C-alpha cells in the first residue's frame, strides 16, 4: 500500500472560513476542558495525606475513575445535547470515526499528547490560547471528492483549490486535512494506491555527506555547500515586528495586523528553508545510487552554545527530506555511526587524533593526504556506508574506487 500526501491552497469564501474558524475554536475549547478535567484528577491524587496546602486542594472522590479518552468521548456525546455549539461541529473531525462524535478532534489530540508524554518524553500538555489549533482532520470523504480543481469538504461543500500538480492516476483520495496558515487555508490530501513498492537495494555510485555549521554540508566528491542563514539574516526584521506587536493593545485591530505580519515572516522563513532542502536533496541524488549520512543527535546540538544556528540549519529536517527524496528517486539511503569521522584519514585509515573546531584542514602525518576537514569526514562516511552494504572502498588520489570485498 502506497500513501502520498499532496498539498493545495484553498480559495475559501468568508462564510466557509467562518465555519472552519468556529470548528477550530470548538476543538480548542474541548481540549482545554478535557485537559483541566485530567489535571484536576491528577492533582487530587498528588496532595499529601497529612496536611493541606494554604492555597487550596483538589478534592475528588477516591472512587472516581481516571478520565480517559473513551470516558470523555461519552461525556462529550451527552454534552452535545445540552450545548448546541458542540453539535455544530462536523461529526467527522476525528482521526478515527468510531471513537465518538462531535468535537472529538480536541480529545484525540489530547490523548495523543499524553501518549507522547509517557512514551516519548514530551512535556505535560498545556492549555491552548485562541488561534493555537489550526488544523481539521476529515478521515472520511464522500465518493469522488475531487473534480478538476474543486474538492468537496465536510461542512462547506465544494471549494476551489489551486491545482499546482495533478493527482496521479490510480490513486484514491482517502482523507483530507485542512490547515490554516498566515498565507491562507490549505488542504493536504492523503492519496492511496494498492501497490507494493519494492525495497531499494544498494547500487550505482556512492555519495557520503557530512553536515555542519561552517558549511551546511560536504560531500565525498569534494563539494562544499555554504550554509544559508534563513532565520539569522531576518532576525532584526522579526525583532522589529515583534516590538510593534508588544506596543499595540492586545486584541485590537492594530494588534491583529501586527501579529499577522509576524506570522507572515515566520512562514516566509519556513518556506525558504523547505525550498532549499528539497532542491539540495534532489541535487545530491543526481547521478548516484547510494547516499550515506551520519547518525547524529541533533537535540544535543540544539542545547549547545550554537543552539540558534543549529535550529536555523535544521539538519534533522533536511535528512528526513533527503531520505524521502532518495526513496522517491530510487536511491539507497542509510545512516552510519558518526563516532570519530573527523579523526580518521580516509586514505590510509590512520587515527589522526581529535581536532579543534578551528582546524578546518585534514592533513595525515602518515600518508600526507590533505583536504578539507569536512570533505575528509564525508569520505570516511561513505567508506563506512559501503562497508555496511558489503562493499569496499579505497582512495585513489582524489577519487574513490569501489569494489567487492
């Protein structure tokens, strides 16, 4: 089964935008109410049994069960009969329709947030202020929901969209996600085709890459890609716009206009970064059959002294996009151990010792091989990658020779 996601911009009318804004606000309120209910239950179980706080205590009967997704869905079903605004939201705003009705999208989001906290180490879920929830997921669409440049969405009917690329033949639209951004409304269509995609096997020329901050990346072929500074170059402009927001009366029209300009600039930075990532990924896949990269802990990088520049570079996001582009173009992708890649000579394999960050040239004392430090690390990466797939590589001057072991 092959799944693809295509994104298109929507041309919603004011009435359609108002409808989806109301649904987003309903989902946000459900999230906040359900989160408050869970927090009160947890705090009532955490109070000391021998003393009380001077500020207050959460007193809930000891036999009261812990609020769960299923129990809160049942309570939401009963609340829809009392509060009409809950019944206005479409019954399909939920990733899985059998699990409740009404504005269960907020409950499903909350349950996912708690699972991420327990299993992935994320923080405790927080209350959402107005405007924080910006997506609606519709897991079920009607028959033939896309006709030309129009898509049929629940609650608003047929909507025009900018068909930037045609939907491939043989794919069926399974679900849709409507996202609100500063530049407008977008729909992400999940396409599904009943075919089996074979695994990509190692073949062709090999390419190793080494990511960094001095240069964005270096390849084993000797190419150095300079690091673009998406956020850093526009930081002064962003600071000015944020200062103007702070000077406006919160909630006023001028405050909303200033806040909109900040959001537009953030989206512009994101779009520039994404465009650079996809173009660079396609460039790396040209003429090669294998791409190898280091397996790094970018979260630890983000906690260092260069945290702002590390987050601006977004190497983790780039490697995720590179992996997807390699799969799409039939290029084998793998990650290798990054330990000691800058300490080993790619020509003779000698350990040259740890280098300071200021040392940007690799010079082997044994064989005399000299090249850029990052290029040498990329050549070590491609050697390790070829070793994992059962091939050997040796240096011949400035080039690489690949063969069987």
